[in-house]
């Protein structure tokens, strides 16, 4: 079965669509809870980490290699959920971590700005102009957030297999389209794609274990073997390799560590 990632802007009904899809297919639905798990590993108070999409990059800039570490922890946490398949994830850049995995259905949910403005006006009891300003600023900050952390532009249509506009279509209509697409053969997992996913998960777990000490490390996994690519002269030093091997070996599933120039 596929992994479904749903990207959406603020108040685009993406959350409701994701929950409806998960209900229809009997899948797990995840979003903010992944950030909570990652914040525990990152040792930043959750409120500080997710107090607003506007603050995320600037908060992380306060820490040495903050963005690299945060991205590594988010990836490791998210991929562990994805490994089970049968998952719907709604949030920013979910498909970023799944490059090369074939059993992924990447969806974008859009809504008319005037509909979003009306909803924001009713929710916050503010004027049309104020609601429009808030939504436009939030959309731009979300875009900057993804560019800053993941180097992807969420407006790039090439990122998605399916783009749905919520206007004439209801949340239920959108969910039905996604569910009907998700059962198509091209989005089903195969023994090969599950193996690729296992390797990706293991590589992410090792990367998360090493990134604080070795922030520039680059590695991959293949059948339990970790391949570490030398990115600087330091990685040729025996003490570096010994420390890397020790930390990597502590991650469940690692069989051996190989260094490649």
C-alpha cells in the first residue's frame, strides 16, 4: 500500500482532507506529532520549536548546524512512521524525504483565496483586508520555511502527483479522488521499494545519531551496511573513522560501516 503525503497552505482544508483519507483507507494520519517527537531529540521545548511557522528557521539558526540537525531528526522520525506504509502525512515537505521511493502518492491541496479569507474572518473576527494580509504573509513564510530547510518550493507543481483545488469540490470529494488514486498499481509497494525504504530509514537513523558530532557527514545504507562518503580530510583520520564506526554500530540494524573516498 502507498504512503500519501499531503501538502497544503494554511486554512486550505488539507488537514480535513488528510483525516478523511485516513479514515476511508484505514491509514494512520500524522502531522504535528512528528515535530513533537523530533523536538524531544533536538532538546528544544516544543512550544519554542513550533510556536509559529514564521519563527522556525530563525529559532534553528541559534544552534550550531541547527537546520541540518533539525532536518536529520525530522527525517529519521518521519521515515520510521512511513516505513509501516498505510500512512497519510499532512504538512510541509513530506515528499522531500522520500525521493526515489516509488510507492508514494504526493498530493497538493489548494483553495481559493477568497474562501480562505472568509474562513479566517469568521475564525478571528477581523476585516477582509486583515485576513488577506495574514494569509498572504503566512503563505510566503511557509514557502520560505521549505526553501530554507529543504531547498524546495512548495508551489512547484512538479513535486506532486495530484493537485486538487477545494472550491466546487468538497473535502469528501477530494478525499475520494485521493483514495481512488491511491489504489492504482503504480502507487503500490513492491519488495524492491520496501527494501529501498528500509535502507532509507536505516541511513536516516544513523545520520541522526551522527549529525551533532559530524554535521557534514554524508552516508547511505545498503542491506544493513552503512557507506560513509569522505567529505573532508578529517574523515580520513583514523580517530574520526573509529568514532563514526562506534556511533553507527550502536544503531539497530547496522551490520558494517564502509568508508568511501
